[in-house]
C-alpha cells in the first residue's frame, strides 16, 4: 500500500509539473500570436498607405493580396479582390489578357522584371501609366506567385 501511495504522489507531482509546463507554453503561444497580429496589422497599414499599387497573384494570376490603392483603381475593396483576377475588375479585356499573360510569363522565367503598362481607373475612365516591378517567388505551397509594385508615372486622358 505504501508503494501505491508513493506512486500516486509521484504521478500527482508529474501532473502538476506537466500542467505548469503547459501553462507556460500556452502563455508563450499567446504572446507569439499577439506579436503576429501586431506585425500583420502594421504590414497591412504599410501596404495600404503606399501611394503605389501593391499586389500578389498566385500561379494562375488570381489576386492573393491587393492594397487599397489598386482596390480604389478597380472600384472595390482589398478584401473583395482575393481569389479573383483582373477580368473581374478591369475596364478592358485587352488589359486583362495582357496582365495575365505577363505575370504568368514572368513567373515561368523566374526573374524580376520591370514592365511599363497601363491601367484604366474604373471610377473616371482615366488611363494611368505605371512602371511595375514584378518579382516572382515560390509560395508556401511550392507554387509560383508574383509580387507586383506598380508606381504611377503618368495619367493620360479618358479611355
């Protein structure tokens, strides 16, 4: 009976230590989650406050991320862009096809490229010209993606 009581005492001590360790791990995890939320919020602010168009597309040319600037150009919100392509927003089919072929080609080549291109502002029909830096990369899923940062170089007349 004495050895049984000793074993029970030992198991209770192990349980208390495990509970303490789990509590410490949960606290550390909560701190990491809080830090990630802070970093995500700051990154979102940085992306949305940029005067440039900033976007990420997946391997088939669908938006993964778009900033407020491109959303405004397309008359939508950044959240509404995810999973869609330029054809869902673009004013012209020619621009849509150019963008799709261009980003798929750059992803296939695997090298950063500078591209001069136009976009039509859906709110007023103005054609805007951009100098776009397009950088392909592999996503977490191993598939190609592309980061596009487009700096407006000139606005022209109505389309």
